[in-house]
């Protein structure tokens, strides 16, 4: 498997764990743990293509946010806001009902 350094766009040599473009290196533990700087590259024959993402580009800068955002459906912004508001209202309503019963 081939990996790409997201900060400079260079390819990472897996054996030495070093970016071939900017020469940044990682130790074995940080190479496995770092999710916002290292991305696997999807290969199509000889052409290497970055995987297409449907979430905001800033999500890759925070660790773990890109993975969670990748599992979410690709809905328009108004639908995501509406679902979030409805979810919060349901949680508040259930909490209110539990408080009234107790």
C-alpha cells in the first residue's frame, strides 16, 4: 500500500517512514497513529489518484474528524442542520420526561 503526506502532497516511503518530497519522518508508533497527515493512496493501474471525499477539507486537519465524516451520508447542508436540531429536541424532550417522572 502506498501513502501520501497531506501537507505537501508527497509520497511516503513505507520502509523508512519518510516523505519523499519534504523529508519529514515519523517513528513507527506515530506513523500508525497520525491520521491527519498520512493518507493511503488509491491506485488505478499506474495512475495514482487521491480518494474523493465529500466532506469539508478542514475535517482532515483535526484527528479523527475525517473518518467520522466519511461515514456520514452526503446530504445537503439544510438537511444536516434540520436533523441535528431534531436530534437535540428529541434528547431534550426525553430528558424533560425523565425528569418529570422522577
